[in-house]
C-alpha cells in the first residue's frame, strides 16, 4: 500500500508541475515571488506534493472511502 501511495504522490507531482506552470503564465502577477525560488525551496514543495498524494491515498484506503467509491460507481449520482 505504501508503494501504491508513493506512486500516486509521484503522479500528482507530474500533473501539478505543468498545471502550476500554466497558471504562472496566465497569472504572472499572482506568482511574482515564486519565479526565483532557490532549488532547495522548489524541492521542498515537490516533496510536500508527493506527501499530500500519499496521505490522501492512505486516508481513502483506511477510511473505506476507496472501497465505497469503487463498489458503487464512479459518480455520486449512481449511488
């Protein structure tokens, strides 16, 4: 389960980097302080994104929400 959670965290990171880049191009004034972050600061945010993905996966796994979601369909209206 930890490996699955880690993979989900990596996928979340892969998706979030281009999305944040597009947002930065669309709204540069909102991200003026983020342009020149040192590499160490960027790594901190990448690691945090992976941890968020892992914690989300583990929370869904242990709370039973994943099983409920998979057994009832992919849309709440089908419940």
